[in-house]
C-alpha cells in the first residue's frame, strides 16, 4: 500500500473530534450474529472513548466469512456477540441487513483501513500500539511503513508468536509491561478473536482488535484489491485471482453466505407450539 492510498482520519471524519462522543449504536442481527450499525467516524470516536475509559474492550471486524463460521462455531458466535464493537467489515453484511430488513448498516468499516486510521490517531494523540501476529518480520515492516507517513506513531512492541495455547502465557507476559492503548492481533479469524477473548481481562488493554491480513497489506507482503474493485464489492474476486487456494473460504464468504441469508428469510416458519 503506498502512503498516498492511506485513508485519512481528517478526510473521513472531518470535525468528529469536536462533536460529543456517540453512544454505542444499535445492532443488526444477521444469522444470529450481531453487527453494530456505525460509521468509520463513529468507530474512531468510540475508540477514543474506550481509551479514555481505561477499561478493556474487544473489537471484531465482521465479514460474511465470520458469519458463516459462527453458524458452526458457537464460541466464535458468542465472542462476536459479546464484543464491545462488531464492525461491519464486509459489503455483504450491508446488503444482507437491507435484505433481511434488520437495522440498516450505514457503511463498511474495513479493518484494514481502520488500522491505518489508528496509526494516524496514535501520531496525533500519542496512543501506544502493539502489533501481535503475522509472519516473522511483517509487523515490523508494517510499523516502518506507517511511521514513514506518521512519524509520531508509537509502536511499543511487535511479536509474531503463535495463537497456540502453549505460547499464550509467554505472549501475555511479553505484552503486559509495554502498556499499549491498542493491541492489534493478526492471527486470522477465529483464532485472533478467541485469543483476545481469552486474554482481555488479564491484559486490561482498552482496545483489542483482530486485524486478519491487514499487517500484510500495509507491509506490502500481500496485495489488497484496487479501490475500484472494493467499491464494487468485488474484493473477494481479487482474492480468488491472487490467492486461488483460498477458494473454499471465498465460497463460504459469497455463495454460501448469500444462500444462508436468503434461506433464513424464506424458510418455512415452524408452526407455533400448541398450548
Ligand atoms: N497468522 C499467524 N499465525 C497463525 C495464523 C495466521 O500469524 O497461526 C497470520 C497470517 O500470517 C496473516 C494473518 O494471520 O498475517 C491473517 O491470516 P489470514 O490471511 O488467514 O486471515 P484473514 O485476513 O483472511 O482473516
């Protein structure tokens, strides 16, 4: 990602810092998974409020693949539904919410863009970031790229590690003394979200968010779809072309998700039980 492609806090949310902080918005429910109906500007304002509170918060970047996985993984579903914020990361969620006539989702809040916006906020406000996960060296490369653009960015630590339970304690001990305000975990879903849920109370970090492949995009080790494909809602198509071995995940994210949403609306309702 070149620095000119970085989204900007100022351009996306002009003046939001002056406005009063919004309350937690309502949720849309899609196949039993809750997603908050919020904008990028509201997300940033809430993140600032979470940091000011000092209390730990888990954020999930929900896309259709998460929703499909959560149909069979009850632990994952509960983690998303209990998250302080479940962000509408995928365009498919906006369409599904409209189709199901649940709470409308105003816009996509992509995790990858949010990571860059958090770097900008760190540059402006002195927030401390920690990057956990991704392949060896990727988090450091991502931090270096972001620092070129945001020189005051404070990345207080980065570590690839692993989501394996045997490594859990050592990683917690490594992060604790660095006292970050924001922890970004790149272990892919659902591992990253389960890792955060398991460690949230011990870490007491105000904002903990799973970020999937975002650090790879920023570091340049994998390429994100061009903006025009993202706008058309065809990021999945770019993934299919560039990472064809992921076809099963793309199948889950697009046709399977669409079918499940369609079926949930039109399946015959069970007759009410007789008194
Ligand atoms: N990853 C990792 N350890 C693992 C599994 C994944 O560090 O055990 C990293 C991987 O290197 C990548 C990130 O997790 O940087 C996201 O992986 P993936 O592309 O599968 O997630 P997605 O973006 O599709 O959620």
